[in-house]
C-alpha cells in the first residue's frame, strides 16, 4: 500500500489548485501551508491518482492567481531567512492582481558560532511577479543588503533583528573583521548574466515552479530581459 501524502488547497474555491509536497518534507510543508491559512487535507490511495493529475495549468492560474510562495528546501537556515523576508516585505510590496512574491536571497557568509546570534550577511531581495503565458513578469521588488541576526528555535531559526546595509558606509561597518566580504556584495544588486542575484532568482523560482508543478519556464526582469529558468 502506498504511503499517505498531503496536499493543500491554495485558494478557497480554486478548482484543482493543489500543492504537491514533493520536496521530502511533507508534514512540515503541510504545517507551513496551514499556518499561511490554506486548508491541509490528508489523502489516501483512492484519491492519489486524481491528486497526481492536479498540475496547475495556465488556465487555472489565470482564474485563481499564482499560489503563495512557501520555502520547501532542506536548509533550515534558508527557511528562516525566507520567513524573515516574507514577514519584513510582503506587506509593503504589491505584485499586482493574481501575483506572487518570491524571495531571492544572496547569502554570502554565515556565522553560527553562537546559537542565540546566528549571523547571515547577504543581499535579501524580494521580487513580485504576475503571469503572462509561461513567463513570470516582474512587477515590483524590495529588500536589500545587510546583516540578519537569527537564533536557533526548536528545529529551525527565528529572526531577531536586521542591520540595514543599503548605505555603503553602513555596509562596510557590517563587514568589518570579515576579509573580502564587502567585495562579495558586488554582483548582488544587478540581475545580469552570471551574477549572484541572477543565480539566486533562477534557483528560488525553479524551486517554486517545481514545488507546485507550474507550467512556467521563464521570468522577465525590470529591464525587459527574459531569463529561462528551465532547460
């Protein structure tokens, strides 16, 4: 007999908009989606076949909007970073009707010596998108450079504070004692071929698209450039 799995209805009344937790953390993902306000439903063998056929297509997305981003990777640290970013910027950014906000943090260095003050240096960028065909079109962006302080909490990480490094002088201060760290921030602001920011955008969008089984293969940035996220 097959093991039970979980899916989540993304939006009330959104037919066939189901999340398939294929990232190896089924119960954690179900809990996260329930926390986000979506009902989690346990299914068994009798309904598994219909769930497996519930890939979210363009017509469904057009009617219901893009599903909310939920981190489903294996890194507890990245999960804490993404949760902080959503708490920090989701309320101030508007991706547009039916749109979605997806983080793209560029994590440059971490220090986990003190579990009560885990330090993460990086550029914590958030992007909003709407769907056009099979392309996510950028509609807004936020976030920025700095030092994020987290603490270990149970099996994960909880954000404590954030030191803004938008100003170059402030960023240099945040990088004191870290050899070459300041220079690593080059390439984290520009979405150009080969840049750290582009790699982060592709990675997090790939995870988002694959997690939901979305028929999306690219995104268009603010400069109008279309970037493929699938081979």
